[in-house]
């Protein structure tokens, strides 16, 4: 899978979450998609030990994180995989995708080694 972000054709501003217009110019024609590197750094995180609802309890403990993508946008997601619970602010991470059914692949991040 590919991590896609949007940017403004006129100003070059990059954002996340997806919008139908450019938040830089407020014009729909200025919003375009591009393939991001999928790399970033942990800005902040929280380890959830007690899930807010039963559907998430089997996953606990899990990490919810804000990732500063190398392209400049900030994204809320999960840190998954080996060592996820050892996450620290400033850790380098890369995007992976988790199949959620019905063709939906959710972007998640894993910690980079070294």
C-alpha cells in the first residue's frame, strides 16, 4: 500500500486529514493527492491500557500516537509491531497497513530499528 497525502497545487502546503478543498486557498481545484514517503517521527503518544469500548479491549495495551510525517503533516494513528510499547518521543517510524476488511487498509506505524 501507499500512504497518500494532499497538497495545494498553488502553495505547496501539505495537510492531513483529507479535505475536498485546499485549506491554503479554499479552492477545490488546488487540492491534489501525492504519494508520501511513509516515514516520520513520534511527536507524542499515549499507551491505552483500558480500552474505551469492548471492541478495542482485546487490543489493549495499544499505542495511540501523533506522527510528524517527513513531508510536514501530522497524523494520529497507532504504533504497532515488536517494541510498540517501548515507543519514545522522537522515535523514527514507518507506515505499514492493516487490513480491516471490505478493502479498507488502515495506516499504522512501526518503529524503525537503529
